[in-house]
């Protein structure tokens, strides 16, 4: 969430920046400033009343000693009236604080200067394309038909057990999943990320800390009896490790990686783009998270993008990297790079990773701070990225590596799968 200091000191800049995200912020910003003015006025009046209370209370004892009982009783009545007024002001201040907080969280994060205006994915900027062109045989099949042909994934069985969007991976399909998870984790830990295994259900405070709540509750699975949410991404539990934490200079950089299943309702998704593995309600993903000092976060972002690119390169797949425009960015992000793989069999690009810098937006919600060299407490910057989300990686691997004799496994995965070809 944006800080009051930023909003008050840079009001027009905040409004202009959020316009890049196609968010008309003026009314909300003006409401926030008015609420903050009211807060200050309530605080000033409360402090003044407290001073009067102390003065009046100090007189009562002396008046009683001097036998001025009527004056003492009058002073007591005045103190009681001041206390009643103070109680009223405190109640107003509490209500003001709640409304102010509820209004602050309505503002998205500010996009950084690199982000271009735009309305949708069509306006995203392609910053790099790489990888070999797929050499597909005639009559190449999409991955859902390959999965059925080689008995790798059973979508119908998933429907029977749970519902659409919950596939069952079988035999070499299951082994390929496990191979990719282990490969990604090994590559991440080799790059200095410490592996953690977090819970896959979180409380509302965790969802609020990373910005899923109150923005994305409709996309999350809610466990009502216990007031928990199934994680939509490992970003949520891993970043919340640092909630209410004050780091020291020597603890940076904080680099963590985790594998979790992820759960997303994907309400309203339908049509050809959701076939097979293209869009699921449950899927596997390996995540990287970094907590950085503000001056280091954009260098860290570049390192994360380069790291994710190295994974895609090693898999030998055609890819491109996009810098998202303002209209296609998430509520919480200051800048996001998306990675997409090209599915020649489907004739379309498939998103497999988002790498984002949230600057201090999440940290402000999380109260994730550090002590600088001067001993002053500052907000950290948080970053995260998929490295990688499995479903569309598997889709591209199956489709782009199909041959008349089977599906060839990329060389880097063979030590993990134990087989070279799926026949």
C-alpha cells in the first residue's frame, strides 16, 4: 500500500502515475488527504483536552485541602466532561483510522518510469525473443491429444475426482512433473536461493500482506470453517515470512525459493484458451522471492529476469520476454516482466512466468522493514517471480519436442526423469 507521506508530498505525481494503470485516483486521493487532515485535527484536539484534564485534576487536591469543596466538585465535573469528550474523540479517531486504512488499500501500486501506458496485453512491449524455432512433424498434435496418446495426463479422471481444471498426471507424465520441480529448485538453490517449504493455506493477514486481499478474493479458494485461503502462488506464504520483521543490513539479500501446488478459481475463464493445461484450478509452480534494500531492488530484478531466462534457454524452448504496459499489470506491481513460450502446435504464446518488483508497496502492508547504516528504520522492497509455472512449460515441452517416434526429453531433464524419450 502507498504511504501517506508519498500521497501527501507527491499528490499530482501519484494521480498521474496511476493513470498509467488506467486508474482514476483523484477522488480517492483527495478522500485520503481529507481523512488524514481530520485525523490530525482529532489528534490536536485530543492532546489539548488531555492537557486541560491534567491541569484541572491537579487543582482538585489543593481545593479540597483549602476547604473549597464546591470549587473542587465543579473542577471534578469539568474533568468528567473533558474525559467524556476525550472518549468521544477517541471513538471518532478509531473510526477515522479504519476508514483511512480501507481507503488507502483501494489505491494500486505506482508503476515505475519504465512502464508504458496501455490498455491490455496487446500493448505490452516485447523486450527480447530467443530460443530455437520448433521443428514439428506433419500433423503435429496439441498437448492434450499427446497427453492422451501417451497416457500422460487424464483430464476426464480429474473431472470425476474433483472437477474441470484438476488433471491427474500419470506414469511418465507424473515423473516429468517431479523432474521439472526438482530441476527448477536445484537451479534456484545453485543461484543462491534458500529453499523453504511453506504451508499451502494462509490466513487473511497473509493474503492482505501481499495484496491478494482485498483485491483478488474472488479468485482464491476460501476455507470458510477455518477462515483460511488456499495459496494462489507461493509468493503469499514465502513473502509473509518477513511480515512484522525488521532486518539488519547484514541480512541482505534475502533470497528464497519454494515449490507449492497453487489454487486459483479462474472465475469466468472459458473457451479454447482453457483447453488442456492452458488454464487450471490446481497447478504446480516453483517461485523465487527476494527482499532487498530499495537501492538494490532493480539490480535484483534484472538478476531474476536473467535467471528465469537461463532456465527457459536450458529447456531449449522458443520464448519471448514482455514488459507489461500499465493496463496489463497487477494491482500490486511497480513493474512486471512476463515470459512466454511459443506453442507451435497451438499457434499461440503461453505465459509461464511473471517477474515483478513491488518496491515498498507490499512491504508497507507487511511491515517488512530494515535498519539502515544510520540505524533508521526503512521499508524494504519485495520482488518475486515464477521459476517456473509447470502447466504451460509441460504443454510446450510436449508439443515442441514431438517426433514420429515419441516426445524427446530436454537433455537437462534426463538426469531427473530417468528417460530420454516418451514413447
